[in-house]
């Protein structure tokens, strides 16, 4: 089944729920799952968006209905479930 694309609501769930194992600006040891990225501003916008130092992991996220659901809470649950399913 192919994921259906949707417009990003800029809720910040993809900058909070997943872990990032590579270093990123302000977080040299990566980011644990459930921890707000230090590069996410108060409006839930990434300060690194469009910049070369933005991690490849982040640049690879694409909003889909299956992941983002209908809002922040559903997105957090969906991404947390993916995180758990893919944990080593």
C-alpha cells in the first residue's frame, strides 16, 4: 500500500517523537525519542529547514496521512509506534 501524501501541518511531532542517532546542531549525541529537538522553535518550525546542516534523517521525513493522521496527538502516537517497532 502506498502512503498518501499530505501537507505538513507543522505540528512538530516528527521533531519530537523519533530518535535521531546521528549528531545534529545543538545535540552532538543525537536526540532520544520523545525529546523535543533543540532546533524546533516555539512555533514548531525547524530552524535548520532548508539549511545544509539539517540532518538527512530530518530531510527524509515526508508528511503522509498514515503517519501524520489528523493532528499532533495522532502523529505522536503513530511515530512513537514506528519508533518502537524499529528499535534495536
